């Protein structure tokens, strides 16, 4: 059995945990009788972020309705989109309460302040990251209840928790775990954790998958894949690779296509052991026009990477998953 501890940065891009990576995590937990835990400070941060995201998306809907109302002649059928925000927040808290809570305690304050003053990780050299210090102390306090706990901590906060390799804890944290004889392993993403729990199936090879995948299906979905790319990545690409002197205003997706060859793949066996879930990493190309505030247009062909999930048995692929989440699609920066 494992104790799998999640940081807020793993959850906030998929608040309801519906992505394939989460489904694989839940399946692993069921198969191994593992426990998924959300520290109390992560719970509080997530509920605050959820409320902000809810307000933001509702404001977008209201703006779109106002813009549409100013455009159409016949306003019949247009109405305000209403939702009980307090009720949605309550339901989200109930959802998070379904996971094991790791509390924090008032007596953490003195130790947290001491770590800030002495710049002890996860505090930064500037004595910052008070929240991360409380999170770390919460994890240590929980693990102290049983040295036999086999723990996993998944966070993409590499600056404060990871070493230079970005694949293990910072040396200070690793030494602290060793001194306390705590078994806690670091992962920077759900995908990395899931990858470590894959299996090798003889007949599922790159050639087998290349011959079984319906490439036309993915070509038809390439536009949706590009739309799933996080907005900030387009800005980062522009300022890194196009121009640092111009101000990017917006961009237009002109054309996208898939390179019909598998980059990497990994195989998972579901709990029933009758079918397999295969994660396939692919590459595509997209033509983008970047338009600046001075109405300059820059045309670039950009490589993007995405992950697809297919269900398969021993003879064929039985299902494709087209629900692309931001963490499953990115562009080459």
C-alpha cells in the first residue's frame, strides 16, 4: 500500500480529476489498496482557486452573452446564465473531502518561522515559500505516525522541492527524510508516476500500434488538440522564438496535422486485467499566425506534442479518448 500525496499544482488544471492520468492513478490506487491524500493546506488553496476560476468563467459567459446581445437583431432566447456559486463551492469541497486529509497544526508556526529565517528547504534563499513549508511539515507529521508508510509526493513545484535533476527531492529534504527514516518518493507529474507503474506486453509494440491506430481519426481531431494548448504557452513561444520587441495581441491557427509515427508509448493493465490502456505520445505540426499590437503578422510552423489514450485488447484498438487536457498537449518552446 502507498500513501499518494498530491500538491495543488497537480490538481488545479483539472479540478474534477477527470483526465486520463487521474483515471490511471485511481485505478492504481484501487489495485494496490493505496490511499490518495490531499493536505489541508492544499485543500484550502484548491477551494480558493476553484472559486476564482468559477467567477472568471462565469464572467466570460456573461461577457459573451452581452457581446452576442449587441450583435443579434432578435434577442429571443438570450438569457443570463445563472449558477449557485455557493452551492458549487460546497459540492467541490465535498468532492475533495472524499480523499484522506493531512492536517496542519498550530505548533507548526514556530518551526516554519525558524525554517524561513535559516532558509531551510522548502523555504527559498529569500526566506519565502511559507505555504510550502507548512505543507512539508504536514507531510512529515503525518508520516511520523508510522515509519512503515511507503509514501509518494507528486508536485510540479520543482523550484522549492526538487534537486537539479528535477527527478528527486532537494538534497536538504532528502537528508531530512533519511534522518527520520521516512520512505517518501518524489514525482514531478502524474504522468511520471503512472509511467513507473506500466507493464510490458509482448504483442503491443510500436509497429503494432502504428498499424492499428486510425490516423484519419486523429487528423480530424488535430484542431481540438491545438485548442487544448494552454494560452500562456503561445505567449512564451512568441517571446522566446519570434520577437521580444513586439507585443503579442492574438494568434490565428491556420492548419495543423499529425506526424503519423509514434514517439513513445506505455501500457497499463486495468483492474479487471482483460483490457489494456495504452498511452501514446505523438507529434504534430501547426501553422500559426502571430499578430502584434502594431498589426504585424508573423507566420510560424510550430511543433506540438500530445498524448492520446487508447483502450485495446489482444487484437485491436477498441476505444479512443479525445478529451484533451492542458497537461496532455504542449508546444516545443
